[in-house]
């Protein structure tokens, strides 16, 4: 067991900037270049500045259903995407090209995956960088349980999101509904009570559980 992160399972590893744990992630990138063809292909695409997709069901839902739906909503101009990694680097130019797209991440290592407009800070400090009611859409996927772990951190972060959203703005929240990644747990975070649940028609609900072993779930709220 990781003594600093007792919520992780035996088969999970914690990497510096809280990436998804996989068996492959424990091998060196150099070794994977020569032994893992799909990794080598992704590395080549990344080096050429091309979009690199993570091949999972939750990512498919996010990229082919949720992003197109959110981007097409009326009056969506200022967008914040929380938490950056190699597979999110192209999100601004691919899915939110006509928007004023920002990213935020508290890890210095994640900066290279951020948008040209990137804030290097914890989500909990959003108020220091943007005025109230600035954003029309905030997307916080795979951050809760991946660095945003303590109750007071979560309350502050989601409270900041609420205040930085314009009236009628949208908050899309992706999380893994398993004990290892639901550290608070979620139902006890009072900041969510201020939002209204928002049904996303293509998914048929305000909450959508994807067909993944880690139970990745999308929740949708509106201010
Ligand atoms: C799993 S990764 C990538 C998440 C990405 N948004 C996605 O769609 O998969 C989680 C990222 O969230 C960042 N992160 C975790 N807690 C954070 C916080 N409180 N404020 C800002 N960034 C945070 C980590 O540094 C990491 O880069």
C-alpha cells in the first residue's frame, strides 16, 4: 500500500501529476517506444503536434457526445477546462476553437499540455485570476480524486467554480465512482447544493455512468 495515499488500491500507482494508473505507466517511456506500437504511434502523433486520443469509453463519450453538445449550447463563450495531460492538449483547438478557452492545473508538469491561455494554480484559487461570473462553462473532469482530494479543498474549488460561472452557466464534472477515487465522498460536498442539475438530452440524464471498470461518471450542473 502507498502509505501517503491509503485510498489507492494495491494494483494502483500514483504518478507525480496524478495520471490515470495503468500497468503500462510503470514501464519507462523509452522501453515502451520499442515494445508498445500504440504508444509509439501516439508519441509520433504528439511529436508532430497532432491530436492524441486516449482510447477509453469515457473519453469517447466526452469527446464525441459531451463536448459537441456543450460547445453548441447558446451563449457559450468563455470556457475553462480543469486539469491537463497529453490527451487533453488538443481540446481547445479541436472542440472549442471559436471559444475563449482557458486551462488551469496546479502542476508545473501539466503546463506543457495546457492551452495558450493557461493558469498554473489550484482550482481552489480561481478567484485570484478571474472576475465573478466570467465563465459560461467549466469542465472539471478527472480532477476530483486525482489531486483534488481533501473536503476543504473540494468545497473551496467547487464554490469558486460556482462564483466564477455566469448566471445560467454550465458545470460539467467527471469523476470515478469507486472508493479509491471518491475521497470525500462526493455526496458530502455542500458546494454542489448551490447548483441545479442539468439533463443532457443526448445522455438522457444529469448523471451518466460510462461502461468502464473504474465507473467513470459525468454529472452536469447549471448555475
Ligand atoms: C488525471 S489528470 C487529467 C485530467 C483531465 N482534466 C482529464 O480530462 O482527464 C488530473 C490533473 O488534474 C490536476 N489537478 C489535480 N488537483 C488539482 C487542483 N486542485 N487544482 C488544479 N489542478 C489539479 C493534476 O495536476 C493533473 O494534471
